[in-house]
C-alpha cells in the first residue's frame, strides 16, 4: 500500500477517483493532517516547524552524484519499458 496526498482541481478527475473508490481499487481519505508547510492548509506552529527541521537534518542524505546515477538508471529502465 502507498499513501499519497492529491489535490483534485476538476470535477471530472474527482469522478474518476470516486469510481475507483467504488470498485475498491483505492480508498479516499477525506481529511488528512500532513503537517507539511509546503502544502496549503492551516498554519504550522513554531514547535511543529522546528520538529520538521530537526527531522530533515537527521534524515539520511544522498550525494548529488549518487542521485544522478540512480535517476539515470531509472530513466533508462522507464524508457525501455515504454518502447
């Protein structure tokens, strides 16, 4: 299972999502609390923002060169699967 937050901007797109939900292919969660300051919604408290920064500073990182190599391999794989 993977969870994602999606902002739906059209009625037709929402209709498609609701049909998928009725077929039990996806489950729509009406309200979420993502807590990300990058997303629209309620203002983040100072303590929540500081906790978010602390978590980001302690999260594992990947060098730019390594990320480019990973993406290059993934891009090649995706392009082969499309053709």
